[in-house]
């Protein structure tokens, strides 16, 4: 039986009316926030059901739902897609509804804003992982920083002794002292990289060469300038130029890459003492520094060379008139100062790595240690280095670790303003 044209026309009009009705337009023109919650503690990740999510707009909640058994969720947004374009919505996840012992791996997704820029659904993915362990307490952090500061201070003391001795005997503020530190670190690396030497022989030869390099500095440059009566300010400016020259030579010969020593007999793994971690390398480095500092203290206090050094530091003219070979004392100081600076550079590189300007990077901390303790005083340098090391590491409790080496600069400025002679130095009239 054929349908009449009137019936066909009526059916067609009905279909058009249904398609054009507001309800149909609304359902096809709406958008939703959709996504899936997955637990990454298992492989493959498992869905996470029954987690509550919501959407706010203008401070009012406009949608809310819970994830289903498959971890999926859909939150239709009221209004048409065109009306929502350019609007800012806030998607929130109630962390209290997460499974016990878990948290979002992306914590910023707990609540975040989205600007609607499309008329399609807005997909969001969440990943849930194991709950992060609680960080160390403030007391533990302070104790760890204090221990690290002691070891840093011991290392700074060894590198700073040469600078302090040179100033005490000649009055020279040597800005090229950082390059003596770098020289030792690079020499040990050179023997390892070029000749495949073990670490200990490379260290010993590098320390000897650092002493020779210190002697060469005095023989070729500083003694001729002293003999000509060059002023201390002019010599200080020369030391700045020497530092820049040597730094560029080091870069040319060894590139700007960061280097590491090989075949170091001390492992990096830390020892756990309660809640404190102490690196094995850091511990043995500190022990070596303590032995060196004790040896230097005894040598300055009891040996003939130590007594002559103190005499030259107090009054070079009077020491010379007493029969002391002032130039011989200064030459010896340059040798030992260069060797200790080179050893300090090697120990620093063993723990932290190094490049062509490692000495320049820590020179500020070295100067701060010498200035704080008192220029030209051995024991003041040791005390100042320990204080600078502790303050530098403790400052990470309140500032970013990347900024901790600003602390020596602050201490240096304050000491120059308040007590220029240092903690153990004595005030002197100038002019």
C-alpha cells in the first residue's frame, strides 16, 4: 500500500521540527570536561573510581561528578559552547576522596584554571601515585647543614692558608690565588686523562707541581716587582690581570667542560648516622684537611721556618736586620701556599667536580674566610673558614641552595664595615 503525498509531507515536516527543536540543539551544542583517573602504582595503571571532581565559574560551582568504575568522568557545562568561549573555569579534584596512601603526581592539578577556547569537549588526564614520604624535619635539616658546613669550612681553610701567608709576609692581596687552586685540580686531571694514571699518584705529582707553580709565580713576577719597589695597589691590579690571563689559558688547554676524576679509591656512597647523611668522600676529605691544618699550625708555632715567617709578618725590616733571609722565607711561603692551594683544588674537584674556573668560583668564599679571621693570621684564617663554611650551608635553610655563595659576600661586606682587621687581627694605623 502506497503512502499518499500528504502523509509523506507530514512525516518530513515532523522530522525537521524534531531536529530543529531547542532540546536537540542544546544537547548537540554543549561541551563537557572529561577525563580518566589512573593509579600508576600498578602496571598497567588501574582506574580509580569514586573520586569527586567539580567545576567552578565565577566563584560558583557549575558541575560536579565522581569518577566511574573505569576511572572515567564527564562533567557537562551549562550553556552552549559558543557562550562558553573565552570563559575561565576552575577544575577541582577533592584529594580527600583519593585512595588511601596515594596523591596526585602533578600536585598543581588539584585546582587549576582553564580558558575555554574550543567548542569541543575539554579532556583532562590525572595520574595518581604513591604518597610521597614526609621530608626531614627542620631540626634534621639544620643538623645536616651544620655538618656540611664544617666540612666545607675545613676545605676552605686549606685553600685559604696560602693566600693568608702571602699577605702576611708581603702585604700582597693576590687575586690570582684562585688560579693556583685551579692549577692543582687541572694537573691531576691532566695526568689521569693523558697518561691514565691512578688518582693517588696524579694527586701527589699535581701537588708538587702546584708548589713549583707557586715558586714560579714569585720568581718570575712578584720578586722583580718587590725589588723595584712596586706599590701594593699596583701589585694587586697586576694579580687581577694575571688571574684573567691564566683563566683564559686554562680554558684554551682544557676547554670549558666539567671534569671528574676517575679511579678515586673512596666511594661516593654516604654513611647514614641517624637521620644525617655523610658522604664517605666528604668525611675523608675533612680528615685530610684536619691533619694538614694541625701540621701547619705546629709548623708555624714550633719550627724555625714558622718562627721566621711570623717575624717577617710582624716586621720584615727588623727580621732582615736579625739575620733572617726575608726573600727565602717569602719564596718558601709561595711554594707551600701554592701546594696547599693545589691540594685544595684537587680535594674540591674530587667531591664536587671542577672546570677551568673552579678557583675563581670559590675565591670569594676564600677571601671572606681570610678577611673574617684576620688578614695574615693563620689561626684567624682557620676560624674564619669554619664560620664561613657553616654560615654558607646554614643559609640554605632560608634561601635557595643556588644562592648560598652569596652568604660569603654578605659576611665580607659586613666585616669590612664593622671590623676590617677581622676577628683575630689587630687594628693598625695606615699612613
